[in-house]
């Protein structure tokens, strides 16, 4: 952006020492030229679902032009392009293309935003970095741990701004809670608990078929090795298929996982947990979805702090939506929905509060601000934050995917001497039994093993490590093979 602006200014004013008037420009038209040249130009990639919010969010920013919309579904793409053109203004000339690589070839594009299936996310971050474009990437920023590490390396090497689509990083209320917790206002935190409990529906069964004429199937699947088109992948139900999605844990749950990770002590910032496990199942629906609709997972960090996580998606009479974070402290206090509770009279401490960094303007404006400043540290949820909080979910999912079936009863939870973990598991078990109607001892849990993880090498170690390490990186189609961390 700076190079384009400087070039134009020099070409107008510097070549022959001419005045603005001598060039035939009024002061107003000159200002318009400089304003256009300083314009921030973006492409929104993936425009069917969440991408519509990207169009609305970025389309409302000052002096920002959405120059491209990108989607392999020509029907969806045409509709979005026509909508945006119809609004006029800076976006009236928007172009629609199927392949992001065409956009990355355009030297006048400053950034892309990514709202595609998860299996595309890191790929686009890496390509954007190599093309020296900034990138706003929807959650989760990675589909597996290996590609997340390469995306982080690419962002570092090329110095681009990456902002993760975890909007709570841009919300003052959550920043306030995290600042208080990390400053010690409530004493030592023991457990950072995330919940992604919102009603979903089963997806039924669809047979493999030919893709519709309006869909470029090869581009849609991109890196993901999928043998055949299935209607239950396009456009939303891919979330519940391991080859493309990551289940509710790293769908809606990515927001709450990120807050849970954000609230941990500074000493474990930018580290991984030392061990994880998960238990759950896909109950009631009897469909072709692969990921759990009911889950309890936990991760232990090197300083002894835990992250707990709940998923409950099966609706029943009296269902309670809980999409939030809770924090449990050493002296018995709890922070629930932002309110401090205590069963033993403990009180918040009067301590100096060190505010966590936050760029103002909400998630859309803060990204543009960071890009204009060319400062990756200004992103609310940068690629470091994204890699470690997403990996937390990937690790939990890995335990689940390696799990064995055991009878559905309260003995299924295996948490050693962690009484609080068992208490939280029993809450979910009771809901599944009494609310969802899962029959005791006549259904089955999937109980994942405790997995040990070496955060420095990003490899599993110890029992089950061979099969767990095979899930660190997904198979990839030719044309989407990733570089190494060193060669990115």
C-alpha cells in the first residue's frame, strides 16, 4: 500500500516539479486519487455461510474495497457478487472467481479473508503469506496440528498479519475477565472450562453421487482426500466429517477453547498441554456424521492447570444452551457468566490489574488496523494464539478418535483422582441418560486414552503414540502438498 501511494505521489508531483493545478487536477480530485491509492483491497474466500458475515463486516470499513469474492460454487458466487454490486460504492466492481490462486496473483490485493471448510484454512494462510498478503482466517485456523505449525512458520517468515476469527478476542468483556484472572484477582486458577452446548440436528444419510454442475468439486475439496462427492458434505455438514471438519469441539467450540487457553497463566502461554483425554459419543441421531455430539474432554498443562471442555448438541425437553466459559479457583471460588461465586466465603483480591492487549474496533476493524500498521502483534488473536488454542482441540479430538467402546454408565469416566473432572462428567452423563434418553448399559461411550504430548517437538510420546502421531497430519491431494517448516 505504501509503495503504491508513494509512487503515485512522486509521479504527480515530483517528475517535473509541476503543481496540482498545472497537472489539470483540482485539490479535491488529487485527494480522491490519493484516497483510492491508499484504499485497502480485500478478497473474501468462501461466501456461502460465514463468508456472508465477512462481506458485511469488511464491507462496512472505511476506505476498504472488497475486490474479489471467491467460491467454487458458481450459483452461490453469482448471487453474492450481484448482491454486493447492487449496493454500489467501493465494492461495485467486485469480481467473482472460483480459485483463490487467481486473487493471490493480483499485486493490488492487500489481504484475504477465509471462510471455507476447515481443511482449506491453513492452506490459504500459507499461500497468502507466500504472496505477502495479510489473512483473516475463520476458526479453526488449522485442520490438524502439523499444518497449523507450518501456517505459523509462514506468518512469521513473511511478516504478515494473521487474525483468527475468534471474536471474543475483540470483546472488552472477555478481555476484562482474562485480565482479572491472569492478574491474580481471584487467586490461583485451577480449571479453565469451556462449553459449546447448543442444539444441532442429525444429518441423516446421503449416498455418494456426482457433484452438481454449478460446483467445482476439485477446488471445493482442495487438500482433503475425499473419494466421492456427497450431499452431506456441501455446504455445511462437512463439519461432522473428520476429513474436512473437526466436529463441534473445533467448530463453535473453538471460540470457547480459545478463551479457555487465553485465561491460563502466562507461564504456559504458547505451550501445549502435557496430556489429554476425551470421552463421548454420537448418540440418538443414528446418522452418517462421524464426530461426537456429546463430549467431555480435559487437558493438563505443565503448571498443573487444566482445561475442561463440554459438547452437548442433542436437543431434548428442557435443553439448556451453554456457550460460555467458566473458571474455577484454588480457594473454591468460581467465575460463572462473569460473576464471582464462592461456597466458602472467599473473596476477590485487591491486586493491580494488568490489562491484556486488545486492538479496538471489533474483530473486523481491528484486523484492518493491524494490516494498515503492518503489525502482526496488533491482531486480536494472532497466529500464535490460533495455533495453540486450535491444537488444544485437535489433541482432545485425537484422544476421542483413538477411543474404545465401553458400556454407557457412570463408571466410563476415567480421571484418576481428579474429583472435579468426574463431577463435570457426571453432569453430562446425567443429561444424556435422563434428558436425551440414552439407555444405561445398553448404549456405548467412546473412551479415549490419556495421551502424553511433547510440546517442543509437537509429537505424542508414550502409550498410543504411534497411532496418535499418525493423526497429526492429514493426507493431502497433489497440488496441495505443504512445504516444511524450514522451507516455507
